[in-house]
DNA sequence: GTAGGTGCAAACCCTTTGCAGAGAG
DNA sequence: CTCTCTGCAAAGGGTTTGCACCTAC
C-alpha cells in the first residue's frame, strides 16, 4: 500500500489533501510497523520541523475512522498506528522483555466464528495485542513479575 | 471470594493490613464487576471521606502484582479492576453501545494451545477484552462508526 | 468564497512520585 | 522501634479542545 493510494482514497471520501496529511501518511507507510503519534511527529520534523501535534492527532483519528490505519493500544499508555493490512495480523507482546511477535490473523478465525455463532458478536479481531511471556522469558517466570502499566 | 480471605492472603505474603487496604478490598469484592480507581474511591468515600487517591492506586498496583485482582484496560483511558476469579472469563465490549458481554474463559483454550505450540508463547489469556459490535448494533454497522478512544 | 484544516496554547484526565509523618507488627 | 504505608500536593505524559487564521477546492 503506497501513500498516494491512500491519499486518493482520502479525497475520494471527501476529505482535503493537505501537505500535513501527505507527510503523515508517507511516514506511516515508510515506517513499517507501529508508530506512536510522537514517533510520527519526530520523523516528519526531520524534513519539516513545523508539523503540528494537533494536526497529527486529528489526522490519525480520521485515518483510523476511515480504517486506513489501525490504532493499537499495547498497554503502555500510548497508542501506536499502522497501515491497515490484509490479511490481518496480531501481536504477541512479551510482558517481560517487551518483544513483539507477529502472528497470522488466521489463528483467530475459529474464535471469531465461535463468538459470532454463540454470542452473535461481531468481534474486531483484525488487529490484536496479546500479552504473555515469550520463549526466553518463560523459565524464570513465576515469582510475581513487576506489574506493567495497563494490560488488556 | 470474601475480602477477609484476601486480607489474610495479603498478610501471609508479608504485607501490612491497614484500614485502607481493607476498605479497598471490601469495595472490590462487593462491587461485582469492574471498577475503576475513581469508582473505588467514590464508593469508599461514602463511608470514609478521607481515603487517599495515592493509597488506592498503590494498593491496586500491589493487589494486581499479587494476582489478587485483575486489571483490565477497556481502551477508554482508564483501567478497571476486578477480583481475580476462577475459572477465567473474558469480555466482549460493543464499540457502539459499550455493552459488555461476559464470555467463558474456555473459548480461548484452543488459541492458547496454538500459541504455545506454534510460537512457544505463554499468553496471558485469563482476562481479556474483545471489541466489536453486539447483536443490536450490527445491522447499522458498516459506514465507518465514530472512532472510540483507544482500542486494542 | 467557504467549509474544512491547521497552529497554538492551554486544558484534561488518569496516574505517578517525592517527601514527611503516621501506624502496623 | 522500625519499616511499611499513608496523605498531600505537585508533576507527568499522552491526548484533546477552543479559537482564530489559513488554504484546498
């Protein structure tokens, strides 16, 4: 997904194309992975130091509403953003070393079906963060690790 | 689970029993369901107006670390707390009407096994929030619903 | 020309922290 | 008596908002 396509999509849906929006989309597309609002601002500032915080937050809110980006809350107090991708994928986040493992979206298919069948609930399982312990951090796991800020 | 048991557990693990801690545990036990720190404070204040915010936050952090309570981030900017229960359960949160449906922990068992087998990842799936649309809110679903603050 | 966006600064809001004093064991 | 916990007030930190100005169309 190139940022020009997303820009076209934006305009098609009746939103204006501003330099700021272009820069924001460009940065999110380039930086493959998750970026916080702060990181996005920092990257834009390298080329254009005048980018404004509010504009970034407002644009991210818009892009998320249009499902062009996925906001994800990894439970550390700040939200990260990523270009909306197909097929979906999820993230295993180690609560000890903070390592992130990407997981194919298919693992959630059975659960999604179950929730739909049994609870008539249409789950947003397209971008999910699962907390736990990765392979390396498991042996020394047991004695009550320090609580991380906010886990889901 | 009665709050006196939890108090005993606290002392057994070398922590002091203070009136504040007793009140906090009592409120969390009574209020069946999820309470935010603010709600906990409000409820205590009805009987004892002098309860202190910091004490509550610090106690909640302690209780979470000892796995006596489960913190859950429903993505609205504040964490809720609930007595740790067996068997586990999860929550389906409607992103439109905010309704919460409780779901048996067993639905995650296959996923947990898969993550362990394929990724050697020990997932914390004991208390999970899944966002989506409930039965009632589904028909009118499609055209880009307003973005909720922070979803996982 | 006119919505819709941007920039700025201040407000928000939940949560955390430093420190002095209190009280559980 | 000691060490943990509490109370207070202030700071933190990501995010949001009000308002005047600007600019994409």
